[in-house]
């Protein structure tokens, strides 16, 4: 192993894993190809360190690319080492963590290197939904290599120096100012990256994420609960606009691991703990709170980005047996020319994700729940097992005032009267509960104990899926 390797790729592994837990596999592997200038170049470990270790005592497999060896480029033996790690992880049922710092395809190995890319893609695809896959991008991740983090479940990216792109920004026609390879672009606009930070925060973030994930799709993400199961959450109603605060409040010891935090901020996805068990949460957001109060406001609508973000998150939870909690406060779909190109398909994917998920599903309606957007947000109609509503929640086709204006457009003098009547008969939590669309109306401060009770009851849930290979939405 080179000195550079020990201070870059190797150092990153050591910083991530428990002290002295890493065991290297394939450390003596070098490139087989001698074409062009490779015969005269030493390729220690063929540019990637692979092995296993522990994070908080749990087994994980890891590979870390060494940019000092041919730029960390992927060739035949480089890929073979990564594939071998995946094979071992699948046998043992343990997560794989990939640390990316790579120049891309190794030109000297041509089609051998291209085939090597495909072998990694295949192994990642086979592992999807079986073991958690996490990628951390610290250097360059370009071209075909950019598919690798997208084939994994969660991606971390160093904020300043990391680059992630399929096509280099300066090759994009008409692109003069936008650096599409930055962590900011990939996390905020592309939605590829879940977490952005410096190296130290990324190591901590990966460890925190692993603490709430199961090791495989047959494992359970359960830990000891040291919090009061019946804890009253005072002032919870005041946090409904920003569910990041609400979810943290009801979670054991205020644990919330938010995913894709910078993308589609009008919707929150993340993991919380309830009675020691990991629960995936999806929640509509109308306001982003910061240290100094409100920082940003959002319409109560489902956008294209929010739907894709939530659908992929729900699919992950379902694959790994993680129950899903939704916090609903939505009035409709994003209404712009741009969104009209894609929001229907995105909303269909979200609806399909919730409807197809067989894990326990609980919905808490905290504000407005109108129209098809409400139906798509894990409503009882598409399979929620238990639905709660706060007393002031509004549930129906649309806002009562707007409904009255449409129904009594020719009698404006009756609009106010009919709006009040509509709100009582068709647009309230009580009216929805009378029809069985809401199971219970609960006080906001009691939300924690109710959702814990619901998931406890649903623990042994068994669903018989429709006999098919898979859906096509």
C-alpha cells in the first residue's frame, strides 16, 4: 500500500469505521493489463482499497478509491475487487459503503474497463432492496461512474471539492455559468445527493444513518427505547408547518435523520424512532423554520420533486420492512406550466408507492387534506392501516369557501352560509370520521403515544400481494 493511499483512501476508511476494525481484502491485487503505458506503472491495490469493518459494532463492507493510482480510474481488477465486496456483503447481509474519488473509466483497458463498469452496475442492481448501499463522493465522480451513486440508496457529497456529473458542465451547450457538478446543484436541483458537508460531518452522517437502518431486508432496525412512550408533546400544534420539528418532537429522544434535506424542501422525508423501532416519515411542509424563525414558506401542494422524493423513500422503506408514517397537510398539486409536464406522472408514482407498500402505514392529518393530493398522501383509500386527524383538520374535496363559490355561483348572497354548511357536513375531521375515512380524532400533544400504539398493533401485519412480477408505474 502506498504512502498516499495510507493518507487518502485508507485514512477515509479509518475515519469512518470503528477504531482498528478494518480488515483489508485484496490488498496485493494489481492491474493485469500491460497495454500502452501500464507495464511501467505501479498500481498498488489497483487504485481501490476494499475490505470490511464495523460501525458501532455492526459489520459493514467498504471500498475507497485512491486517486493517486491512475486517478482512481476503474479497470478490470479494480471493479473485480468492488464486485467481490458486494458478493461478500450479500452473503453476510451487511451494508456496503463506497467512497468515490475517481477519474472514471481507465482508458488503457478500454472494453475491459467498460465491461468492469457494467459488472459493478449489475451487482448494485442485484443488491438493491437486499442490503443498504451508501455512497460518499469526496473527489471526482463523472461520466459512467455517476450512475454508481444513483444506483445506491443514499449519497453523501463533500461540499467544496467533490464533483458529480454525467456530462462535464463545460460540455453542455449553452451552459456558461451554472456548475452542474457541484454538491449544491446535485443536492438542491438534481436531488441525487442526500447529505452535503465536510469530511468530518459526512463520516458522522453515515454513522448516524446506519444507526437507524437494518443491516439487510430480513433484519429489524430496533434499539432500546429510553424515552417515555406516553410522553406528551406540548406545543406540537405550533410545529405542524415545519414537520421536521414535529417529527423530531414525537421521536424517541428527538431522533430525526432527514434525507434529501436540500431537495424539494416542501416535503420532508426521514427516519425517526418510535419505541426503539425505526419508522420512515413523509410529511408536507408549508414553512421552513431556522434559528431566527421562518426562513422560507411553501404552498401546500405536491410538486414533481416532492412526489419523486417521497415515492423513492417509501419504496426504500417497504423494501427493508420499515413502517411508514405520513403527516398530511396538502391542498392540491403544483399548478404551473413547468409542473404540468411532469406532476401527473410523479404523483402517480407516489400513489403507487404508498398503495403497493405492504409495511404498516399510519397517516396523521394535521391541517388541510384536499382532493387527489390528499388521496395520494397515504390516505385510507389507498391503503393506510390507521388514519388519525387533529381536531382542526379539514378533509374533503376542496376548501369550503371555494366549493360554495362554485356550487352557488349564480347566488352570491348564499355563498357564506353554504360555505359554513359545507365545512360542517363535508369538510371536517368529524365528517370524515363519521364515514370511516378517519379512525380517531386525537389531540396534537398526544400524537406520539397514539402513533406508537398504532405501530405496536400493526407489528404482526401480513399482506398477501397480488400475484404479479411487479408493477409498471
